[in-house]
């Protein structure tokens, strides 16, 4: 549940901050009457995201067990790829998110309300599709679907409240720090989803090594007990893990976190000059 709460919180906060920045800019520019286009674009993006999530669920249910495993494993890998790209992109752009959106809005305002709606739709839809895919992959890899979805809804509601408070100026949030550390936690979650996706592909016969077990602690850790629920809910821990699962989880986690957490290079000032050489 906590993993899905984190997903809903982070992705929901991105979307709410984007909408807040769009609305604030349009109002400040004296085009308050065009705010409705932003809300319309946001509403369409939410509806498309919900339809996409429903389509994922219905598609998987209509398949045979082997086909469902192959589908679930493939979608898990795609979801992890999207989330990995997202956390790196957000860490790089969080400091200048406002400036990037303002650049798009300056052009959209010249084209009227329809263009503003498209800007909001595209910006929010990207977050919505990523959220739908990752939540579906995370939920399918865990037991207790209702609790997992409840965690996601609670996270999105928390994000909406935080986004509103930021927009109203009641809360000062260091976006760079927030997205850096929640991104690191999402990488940990993604590693578990990726390993579980590989297991689905092994059970479907797409990936070999399903019978080569690295460890089996199912006799000592109850999946439905407190410890099993905690490990499964956040890390997507599989009590019976294959060697390929373990290798994929370890390689992804170590490599991705190492790259993600290394210090970012600061761009050189525009007015800096190299010292001139003295000619002997």
C-alpha cells in the first residue's frame, strides 16, 4: 500500500503542480477567462488515463494464463522503463519546471484557449499514462488489490492538497529535494516491479530459468503476514526468487541508483572566460 501511495503522491504532485503553474501564469497574464480551457484539457487527460487503466485490466483478464503472464511481464518492463525515464527527467528539470512551462504558455496564449487546453492535456496525460501503467504493474505484482488502489487514491488526494497549498502560497516546497528523494524510493519500487515482471515472463515460458531458484524462504516468511505484506507491498519481494530475478533486481537497483544519486554537474556561468595565454 505504501508503494502505491508513494506513486500516487509523486505523480499526482507533478500533475497538480503543472496545472497550478499553468493556471497561475494565465491569471497573472490577464487571461483569466481562458482558465476553463486548462481545466478542460486536464479533465480530458484524467478521463483518458482512467480509460487506459481500465483497458489494461480488461485486456489482461481476457487472456489465458500464459498469455496473461507474458502481457503482465512485458507491461511491467515498459512501466519500469517509463518511470525510470521520468525520475531522471524530473530530477533534471524540477528546478526550472516553471520556466519550461511558461515558455510553452507564451506560444499557446497567442493561439487562444484551444492551444492552452492542449498544453494542459499533453502535460497531465503524460503523468496520467505513466501513473496508470506503473500502478497497474505494481498492483498486479501484489496481493490485496483494494488496499493497493486505496493507497494510490490516498496518495493522489495528498498530492492534490499539497499542490493546492503550494499554489495558494501556504506551503514552500523544495521541489528539487522532494523529487530527488521520492525518485530514489521509486527506483527501489521499480526494481521489485521489474523482478516480478521477469518472473511473470519466466512462468509464461518467454524467459528461461524459472526452475533455477536462488532462495526460497516461503516456509519462514508468510506472504500474507505482517513482514510478508510489508516486503511485498513496498519491495515486491518474492519469497521464492530465481537467479535471473535476483540478478535483474540487483543490476537495475545498483546501476540506476548509482547514476541517479551521483552529484549533478552545475552549468558554467555564461560570462566566464578562460584566462588568456601569455606569449613568451
